C-alpha cells in the first residue's frame, strides 16, 4: 500500500470514529489526528477495569428502560 493510500485510509478511519462519538466524548480527542492515537486516548479515558467502575456500569445497564413510542 502506498503512502498516499495509507494517509487517505487513516483520514477516513479518523472521520468515522469521530462521527460515532457524542459531543461530550469528542472533546477528549479533538486534538488527535490518527485513528490509533484517538483509540488509545478513548481507551485510557473510558476502559477502566476497576471493580467500582464495573459495578457502576452494571447498575446503569440494569436501570435502563426502553422508551415507549
């Protein structure tokens, strides 16, 4: 794969990742320009594996309700 193709692929991946993020989350990665750096930043921010985090996420999951309509 040539350098130009690789750069274009990275730009597309970066754009796709950013489109999937909410406004509150994108704020954390708006200065990053490569998909790898964005992913690493998101992982360090949100992939905490402590027991407290797991309990919090389970409570949040179990408390979810489907909206009518």
